[in-house]
């Protein structure tokens, strides 16, 4: 019965996404993007605190790894792009920032994986995400995002402790206790809203980098997007620290992971579409931005 429900949703959501007319989303070739990627970044940087540590994400996001979604709005009243949070450190996008020399010895393979992820995004994941937006109200999407973030607390807490950041580890433990109880199972980020206790983005890849392990060759992973050899190992370790792994098994686990990805894309405000439109070579842009972002997380 559970499998039948999943299959029914899988068939219905793309249809709803394609037929829906009230969803602001863009396919290749569309020119009616309300805000360019560059102006999105500028608005969010002005509205937020760009020198604070990034909050999210240790989860899975196809094509481009970006910080967590936000439901805050910039000062000019327009809705901020959901892929960026007020606490994210966007200094890796500064013009004066030194560009890292990314080691990309298997670029033909990586470009092939980039092409695969690109088609998967536009022709499967995006239609399903449109249907998800139509089916689930925005507050429900935010609540689901918060639940998955709360379940990933051990990833952040343990890696903060391994790096000697015991204050941040305690911070994550407090957040988990508050959000699991007052936040009703993590649906609400009560720790941030009522106690100003914010997430500290830590993962195994950052811990390895903290102790001097280099990134190794750049990799584009199918389904998961930009990474490198060090972070690919870290991703496997993080998956075993995430409580999702222990709450669901086998097919239910992968259903939960897919649901998390769909929800993230539904909350995102076409960040990838903006990169595709504005960048001369989206592959190089994402590769260099990802390397700079990960280095920035390790150094901070």
C-alpha cells in the first residue's frame, strides 16, 4: 500500500507541475525570470550578514551545492531567493576573493555527469518540484525542511566536536533539544526564532579539511552534483550520522532522501536557472564557486 501511494504521487506530481500556471519557475529557453541570479545575490547580501558562518546544508542537492533556504525577506520587500540564508557567508563570491585553482583531471567525465544532472533537473526533478509546490503549501515545505535539518543535527554536532569547536557542538545539542520539543519534532526552528541559537554548518568533509586533508580531484557526482574526493568520502560518513538513516530502512530511506531533495528544489527560487542564463560556462562557474564555498566553510 505504501509503495502504491509513492508510485501514485510520482505519477501525479509531474502532471500537476506541468499543468500548474501559478508557479514561478523556469525551463531552458524561458526569458521571464523575475530576478537574475546576480541581483538575487546582491539583494540577499545587502539584507543579511555576509560575514557570519553558513548554516546549511549537509544534505543532497542536485547540480549546485548552495546554503540553506530561508523564509526571510530582504529590506526592499521582494522575496529573497530561498537558496540563501541571512546567516550564510557569501564572501566566497566577492570579486576581490582569490580564485582557487581547482584540480579537474577528469573534466570530460565531470562534464558528462553535469549534463546528466542538468537534464535530470529540468525534465524530471523540476516538474515534480512544481507539483510539490502545488500540493504542499509553503509553510508545510518549510516545516518539512526544518524536520530534515533537525534530524541532521548529529552530523553538525559530532563534526564540530571533532574540530574542537565544543561551543558549537553544545549549540547544536541545545538546538536539537529545543526544536524537537518546543518545535514539535523539528517542524519549527524555535531555537533560532525564540532563543537566537543558529545552526553551525559542519560536516565530515570540513573536518577532514580542518586537519589538512586536501580536496583532491574535483568530482561531479550523479544525482548529488559538485563535490571532490574528500567531500565524497565525507558525504558517505555524513549519511551514517544523519538520523534519517536510522529512522527508515531500505526503500523507505531512499524515499525520504528523494522527498528531501524534491522539497529543497520546490523551495529554491530558480538559482540554477539564473546560473544557466548568466554564466558563459555554467560548468566552470559552479565548479569554481563550489570550491570557493567549501574552502570558505573550512577556514571559518
